[in-house]
C-alpha cells in the first residue's frame, strides 16, 4: 500500500538525517545542552529509541489482538521520563546510542511496510482513555520523530546554518 510505503520512507529519511547530525555533533554538547524539559540530546535520542520500541509493539499487537486494545502507554503520565532514567541514556555510549536509534527505527519502518491493511482501523486506547486507530498511530510516527529531530537541530544550533 502506498501510504505504508510513504510513511516507511519518511521515517528512513529522517533516521539517516539524524544519524548524520549525531555522528558529527560535539559529544560534550549532546551530553550537556538541554531543552526546556531539561533533557539532553542523548536523552531525546533515547526517547526516540523507546518510541520506536513501544510503537512497534503496539503495531504488532493491534494486528492480532481484539480491538479496542488497552496496551501499556509509556508516553503519557510522565512514564517516558522513567524509561529515559532507568535506561540511563545520559551515560550511554554515543556511538551505540546512534546505532540503537538507527536500527530500532529501521525496524519500525519495515514493520509499518508489512502491516495488514485490514487492521488499520483497529483501535488502541491510551492511558488518557483516548482512542487511536492503527492508521492514525503510524501516520503520526514520522511527525513525532520530526518534532524531536527539529528539537535536536535547535539544541545543536543547526537551524541557523
């Protein structure tokens, strides 16, 4: 399906862009400069890993579990901060973190390309009791990634070039 291929392609383009940015970034800056939520670039990248991992699980569960699906929600209610802290992305080796971000997102891009399109209207219920279809979730994924990609560019002063 063209929609799935386009979403997958968008994710892969953004991953390549972020990988290039991170490989050339000053290691001290990525570990120390923080955003308005007091997160370093490394922690934001860690969040992108968690997002890919959690969304991959949702996408898979939404294709074989009964709909609507109640599945743990790591992003709402401040739980994503716990994920970042417990996994200690702040102290993660930067090269390993770049590869982890790259390959978890390559994986979700491949999973998205293979979605059973008859399941796109299956519903996930978030911790806030909001309902999202599988289609809405996958359409939103590249937007979410880009939000953090732009945030990282801003922290690294790349938007001024």
